[in-house]
C-alpha cells in the first residue's frame, strides 16, 4: 500500500490530479437537475454531489461549482426558487453526461441532448420525462463555501414522481430496480447490485474489548 | 408513475418516512471515519454523506447529524483537527455497519466491531487497516446547517493510503477494483460494475434543436 502525500499530489498535472481527487470520495449520486430561468427557458445539467441532509423536514443539498464554471443552474434556482433532481438510468446515461458540456445560456439542454422536459401541475421547474425517480425542491438557502468558491444549495423536497412499486414495505426505495446509476470521478458511471440490508444496529460489546 | 406530495409524506410513520427520504437522493459514499479524542481514545463510525467539494485544493466534506444524535466523531475532530475517511469493502461491511450503533463514549468502536486501528507517521487519527483506499484530512471548517441542526464538516486531504495499481493512466481510481461499496438509505449496501467512462463532454447542438 502506497502513502501519497498532498505535497506529491500538488506536483501532478492538473487533469490527472483532478481525476484522482474526484474519485477519492467514493461513489456519488449522479443526477440531472432541471431548472428554468425567469422567462421559462429550460436548463438541464448533470450533478454528482447530491447529499441527503435530513428526512424531517425532507432536506437535500447539492454542491454547485464556482459561478464562473457553472452559472446557469444556480442563477435559475435563485430566480425561481424551484428545481428538480432526476435519477439517471442506463437508457439515457450518455445523454445525461452530455449535459455536462458548456452550452451557451440560450441553448435548451433538454433539446440539445434529446431528453424530454416534463411539467407537472404548478411546479415551475421541468422534470426529465425519461427518469423513473425524480423529485422537485424549493430552495431554502445557498451556502457559500469560502474555501473554493463552491456552494451548498439546500432545498426542501416538495413533490416526488416515481413508480410506487419500487417502495418496499418499510419505506425503502429499491432504486436499483429502477436502474438508477451511480458515478465516480467526472465521467464514470456504474450499475449496482444490492448485497445486504442490515437493519438498525444496536451496540454489541464483544469479548475481546472487555 | 405516482405523484407523492410532501403533505402526504408528512402523514407517514416516522421510520417509514425516514427510510423513504433517505433513499431518494440516490447512491451514497459509505465510509468509515476514524478519530481520537484529546486522550487518544479511538472512535470509529460509518458515514454515508461524504461529498467531493473540489480538487485544487483537495477538499472533501461530510454531513454530521445533530450533536444529540452523533456527538463523538464531531467532538473528536474539533479537539484534534484530524480524521480519516476509509472506504468500505465486502469483507468487513457488516462490521462497518455495526459501527453505526450508539456505543457509549468510553467504548473503542474499532475493538467493539473488530476492525484494526492503523496509525501512520505523525497523523493523529487512526485509519482502518482493513480498508484498501483511505485518506487523512485536516479540519478546515464546521458549517452549521440551521435548517435541521446538522453540520457540513469541511477538510483538506493531507495523506492517502492505497494500492497504486488502482490508479489508471489519467489519474482515475478504479475504486470498484478495490471492492469499494456504495450505500442507499440507512442500511443497504451495494457492489458496483462500471459501464462507461465518457470523457470530457463538449457541446454538440443537434439538428432538432436548431
């Protein structure tokens, strides 16, 4: 096993280093975020840093890169307070990844990558029609992360669209049965296979530790 | 496809609702966080909300639950500024999950769940010897999330321990070859299979959108 210090990593070529560090934190929640601007122009972009914050209230966060690198989703969320997060499945993972390209602001990425925008009731932000598990959020707060000019965007879940047959008897969602993918680094996507559910763990003090 | 509103979810039984919302955000980065208190007493706990914040500088965050629910890891990090994050593999996933039990503060979870603490050079926090990919961090900031009394803990990566053969030629780490697992909800663990790496996406405006 090799010991790699941050001083060594700092000497590495920029893209090599970015790939490496991006993989280190493990599997991530690849999802598409749908928004509209004040004029109703849709925007779609892939995000990998979705993070569960709490279930009561139902709060989910995501990390937005610095504004210079990724301005459109965040400015739309600021303008409308609304966004959707859509799971990614194998049938459209290539289109989902293509939405990471830097399209000009006037381009509708739904059209550019050939995914269908789906509007439900009075929810302003578009869902991805092709996604089997998707949810709408209402912006709560944009927390600036001063260390690197990224943002933690915090939202309340307001609406969920999914096939109810995915829900198991204790509320667990079998997202793998919908084909939801996970990702690593900036461009690798994975399918998954559940190996265990352990239930709620209670302390067991084993003999050796006494 | 069913439309479930948050007003419906609020009427659900507490644990059913928690399981459901916890699954919604998708696959998560199951990892073990190792710390010590001021007296050198080790602590080990499983966390699922590790989040990549940036690669230059190498910044990784994790979500810590409210202090009443999960005090030990956070108080140790505050006291020492040091912690390790360790990937979880099938050979010890049951032990990793068991570390989520609420052990009294005087219990060393490494011993309680039969995992080995590994100390390297002058790094205060213990690694999990059984883990094939693990890294040490230095605390930068603990950001309170006022909506639900959780915390975003931000740290700088300082040291990495892993088998260098996992690193591909562009810096990508084949974490699936180390057997790194991903998780969903509060207790489900998954193995993975890579299906694609797409590379850096550039805008392609297709014919239909013109």
